[in-house]
């Protein structure tokens, strides 16, 4: 016999992969996320920020250029390959500074630039 388990008021049974009510999560998970990550790292084997500085450092992390929490997309045009050091520095700066005021304009420009470069 199992011991009793505490359940807070309003708790209900749900499957582990189901989102909580009213919570939107735009991140791809599972095989789709793994496939996208592998694609980005195959297309960009070197860290994008290090390449801009003239260094050739192997990329190990796939980063959202505009974070999902700020309204960014989980599409390919919003992803970049970074090394761990650049990713940690970028994430720390984002946490410190918060979202910029012109986030909607930046998202639109980022998407338009990506689509223009792929067509």
C-alpha cells in the first residue's frame, strides 16, 4: 500500500507532457527539437559571435536570438549557434538588461533578413 501523497487545492491528474492550463510554451521538444538543434549546428559549425570577432571557436549551443520569453519564435530564423562562453555572456546580459523597447521591430527585421537570405 502506498503512503498518502499531498496534493494542493485545485490539483488534478494530468499527463507529464501536458502544459498547465493557460500556459503557452512555444519551444519545440523531443525529437523535433533535437532535429532542429542538429540542423543549426550542422549549418553553423562555428560560434557566430566569435566569427564576427575573427575567431574560429566550435559552436556547442543553439541560442534563440530573441528569447522565447520576449516573444521570439522557435523557428530557424531566430536561432544561432554559439560557443558556451558566448551563450552564457549573452544570457547574462539579457537577464540583466531585460527586453529592449523595440522588440517587435527587431523580430520583424530578423525574420525579413532571414527570409531574404534564404530565397
